[in-house]
């Protein structure tokens, strides 16, 4: 992802996340308010219907109370009561029904075919024995019962809420009910209105989000044009430095191989051929051949040391095997042996668990610093110190050389490439480089915080 795209991405992402959170909260609150509104309306509606049903049944009982309280239990009295109840219908689907306590249908004005039938064991579509439940409810003192029944106006099986009471002297239960599909339709309409309102709210938030993204993207693109040019220039310069560093490293390895390894191999080859000729000659030359072979063994030992030195310069195996402190100790020992000036190395803290990337960066900085000391500092003593704490790694290289003007180095584009490479290496792992120099010597400090480790680089 290009830098300008990253900037726009990190500018837009928090806005979109905030809008998403707002949308979720608004959606949740709207749904919650809708559910509360629905429950309030449903409760109020059902309460009014409950009171209405109870009022209807009370009215029906009062209309036949003169017959029921007359202490007459003959068929004519009951027929007269049934006629009164049959005439007390209300609307297309409002009527009264009568059953005896054994489940026989005494009166059903909307379904006269049920009269005389015993529905005690009749099961509804949901498997419940509706008449038994109505009788039990009435026998328990009366009350409400919800069940399924065929609606007269539509002949469809519909949820119904009934209210029943018992007439114990006649062995009857009487009741009425209202069909709940109208209530369900009203509640479904409320649900549809809530969904429409939520959808419109989400569309409004989405529109705001899209407009915000467009505005931020446009502004970001405008402001990033110049930044992109500067970044591209820096990237091109960095690429040149990388190529230059690679070529310098290859040239160094090539010189080492040509001046040391290649010449040693040629010498060993010539001596081997001469020794073979001596072995094929007279017996008195065999001793000279042995001396040649022994000299070749010494040269091969020196050659192996040279190869190890070249390999160590590329990347020492000890850095991966034993850690940064051991690698720096070995590096200082080699420089002390080959360069002639005194080098002291000290280490504080445990570095075995430090990062591979951090170890490599600090080791390269130590190499580059010692190279600079050898080429420019005219020093006779160097101190290398490694400090490992829980929150940082720090490497310090202090020499007693002649020093240099850091300001002039920064201003000159062709100087200080090694210093800039060190700073860029540290910047890549979240570290920083500080250099102080005077006529008393130079101090190079490389500091890497352990937040680099917490960020997931291991």
C-alpha cells in the first residue's frame, strides 16, 4: 500500500468505525424502543380485550340470571336460556358458546353442526384438548384461555382468546372469545413501521459515511501530492544507497577472495604439483615432498582462517548461535588482533532473548563504527558497551580519536553514507541513533526500545 493510501486509510478507518458504532447503537436503541412500544401497545390492547371479554360474559350471565336463579332445572328453562344466549352475538365473529362438564356441545350459534357432539377428547391442530382446558378453566373459578379455533368469517384456523365461567347448578360452562388475528395484524404493522424507520436511519448514516469518505479522500489526495513527490525522491535515494552498499560489499568480498584466498589456492596448487613430482622422483626427494606437504597444510590452515574471517564479515554464525553479546566480543577480538589498537568490550544484562532483527542491526552498526574508527579516527583505544534492559537495548562505541564535525557531514551529500545507513537501519526497527563528536573522541549510541518486540516482530 502506498503512503498516500495509508494516510487516507488511517484517516477514514476511525471515522467509519465511529459511524459503525453509532449505527449499531442507533439500531439497537431503535429496535429496543420499538419492542417496548410494541409490548406497551400489545399489553394495553390485550388488557382492553380482556376487560371487554369479561364484560361480555358478565352481560350474558345477567341476561339469563333470572332463569338460572329460579331454581328450575328443566329442559324448557335451559332451552330458553340457550335462545337468549344465541341472540347475544356481536359482529361477524362474536358469539357465546355452551358446553356441559362432560364436553358435550350444548350450544354453538356459528357451528350448529357441533350441537350434541362430545368434544371431550377432541384435539386441536396443535395437539391440545381445547374443550378439556376450557372446562378446567371454568371449573377453577373462570378465566381466560388461549387456543386455536375456526374463524366464522374466514373459515381459517386462527388464534383465539376465550373467557369462560361455570354454571354449576346446570352443569354448564358458558363463554365467548375474540380472534387475535386482528391484534397480530396491528402488531405486524407496527413491526413494519419500525423496520422501515430503522432502514431509513441506516441509509441516512450510510449516506453520511459515503460523503465523509469522499470528502476525506479528496482532501487527502490533494495534500498528498507534494508529500508523494518528496517520498518518491527519498525512496529513489534510498534505493541508490542500497545498491551502492551492495556493490561495495561485493567489491570487498571480491578483493578479499582475489588477494587472499585466490592467491593462497594458486600457491597451494603449485606446491602440490611440485610435491607430486618429487614423490615420483628418486627416494631421496621424498623427504622434500613431505616438507612441501607440511607447508601446504599450514597454508591451508591460514586459508581456512581467512575464509572464516570473510564469512564472519558477511554474517557471523555466532550471532545466531550464541547471541549478540558473544558476537560483539568475537568482533572486538578480531579487530584487536588485526588492527593493533586496544578494544574493550563490556556487556550488561541478558541479551539471549533479544530480537534477531535488533541483534543484526546492532552488530552491523558495531562493524560500521569500527570501520570508521580504523579509517578516520586515528584512535588507539575503543570501548564497546552493550546494555540490555527490560525496556530497551543500547549499544555504545566510544573512541579517543580526533573526532569530526557532524554538521559538515550532514550537509555534504557524498559524505556520511555509513552514518546514514546506521540511522536508517535503526529507524527500520523503531530505534534511534545519536552521535556526539569532539577533539576528545566520538561516541555513537544506538537505542532500540522493547516496544519493537511487543509490536509482533518475533
